[in-house]
């Protein structure tokens, strides 16, 4: 999804001791939705995921910045004031909902 790193996408990567792009070939970056089409069904899900999947460590989103990403805007503000040991499910409006099982099941006969 992120493609083969180059000096254009990751400054100085070719100087790293184990950098051997010829070993695996060149792959162009692809949108995350090319590999995971359903991610487009999640509002701002792809932008947040892409923020984590940056080749250059300095360009990756921090955990703190991720918590303030628009993806999480619908969460009740009280979540951010909870002590570490308190579950987010103690906050009114937060609940765990099961995902619909829309996955293809393949059965292999032995």
C-alpha cells in the first residue's frame, strides 16, 4: 500500500545499511482503499490510517494527534478526561457495537 521507499518518499532511505530495493522490486504506492475497499465506508477512516502509514517516521501522526483527528470527533469529550484505568464505556454514549458479519467464508474440504 505504501509502495517501495525511495529517497523521494523517505529522505535518506537509500543510505540505510539494509536498504535493498532491487531485492523486492519497485511497487508504486496505492490508496489504502485499493487493498481495503470497505475503509471508504468509515468517515475519515482512510485519512487517519494513511496518517499512520507514513514511510518517514517524522511524518507519521503521533498518538496524541491521532486522538484529536476528525475521525474521533463524534466521541463524547469526557473520554479525554478519564484516568487511564477507567474504561471509556463508563462514559454515557459510549458502547461497543458488533460489526455486521459481511465477510466471505471459504470452507476447504480435506
